[in-house]
């Protein structure tokens, strides 16, 4: 064994401010949430011990269970569709440069800059009875398809999900386009010499080369889907009925409207555990193939 090297405490001094903020504003509130999840409490009076009763409600209450299923369903809109379309467009754009492509990337990335509350308000107007979507349908002779999209029990969930697709698509495209520019162009030349067409080149060169970017995009978009709140709350508030309810909106409703703070905390703990498991799984799958 080599000589003992003294610990350099200066590194901890650099980390101390960030650790202090993380502890004060993340770790301790989360531990408090876990503690409150074992109580029946209305947020005002003294709470009573409820054990695992709140967690039983999260699992067996139809509305609470439906909110979790809706969150998982949003993974298709927030993650699968943006990643798929982003990969397709990034492969088409390839390594092309120029003002046109720079402007396109900027426009596509704009939803990431605009607050999601503003995004929700904008799309709520577009989905309205006299909104631009219904106006376009009437203009092309499809007036029979018009409806109050966000008030329709059948289409409200899809309508809100497509807002998430629009919001996440630009991030995926920018990530993938940057990754494509990093791939060695000689690999594409070699694939063409071997007789590979565009599809084969995409599967053999582009996809493997973008594995890290796909991992980052998947992590960000899946977390956005499971923790969705802003867009749903602004557009539908979880309605009509509970057709678009998600855990984020239900936590808010339970805590501030129904006075069931313990149940809200239990749902928040379950949601954080699901998100952590998803992030760890995505990270492990990404690392195992790199």
C-alpha cells in the first residue's frame, strides 16, 4: 500500500454551498413529505397516525390509480413520439449547416424556452370551439370533426398529450442533430460502399452513434411525462371528469382543495419512487450498451 494521503477538505468546501441548498430545499422537504404521508391531516388541525392507510388509497383508490396510469400513458406523447420524430428529422438534416437549419433548430427549440404555463394557455385557446384548429378543419371541409377538444371525454387526453409532444420535440431534435454532427462521416461512406441504403445506414450508423443522446432525451422526457403538471392543470385541470388527471394535478387537488395532505404526500412519495426507478433503469440500460 502507498503512503497515506491526507484528505483535501477544500473539495468539500466547494461542495458545501450546493449541498446546503440541496439539503434545505430538497432532502429535508422530501423527508417531511414521507413523514406526513403516514398521517391523516388536513393541513391545519393536528394530524392522526394512519400508518400505511394513505398508501393503500394510492394503490386501490380508482382515481389515484387512474392518475398513475395516465402519467405512464403520457410517456408515449412526451417521450416516444418526440424521440421518434426527432430521430427521423435529425437523420434527414444530417450534418447540413446554414442559416436555414439554424433558424429551424431555434424555432423547434422555442417551446423549451417558453414557460409551460404559457404553452398551456396558448394551446387551450387553439383547442377552443373557435380556436385555430377548428377553424382549419372548417376551412378544409372537415367541419364535422370540430369539437371542444379539451372538453371531450374521448379526445381530451390525446389533445393534452400532443401538447407535450410539441413541447418535447424541439429538445430531442436539437440533441440528436448535435449528435449526428459528431458522428464520423467516414462511417456513412463505408456503409454506402457496402451497399447500405438510407434505412440501413440509419439503423447501423446513426442509431448506435446517438445512443448517449437518446439516453439523455429518454431520461428528460420520461421524467417530464411522469411529473407533468403545468400543461394539464392549465388546459383541463384534470377534466373532463378525471379523464386527464395525473399525479401532479391530483396531489395539488388533494392537498389544497380536499384537505387530504397525508394522501397527497403518499402519492408524491410513490411518484418520486417511480420516477427514480425509471431514471435508474434508463441510466443502466444506456450504460450497458456503451
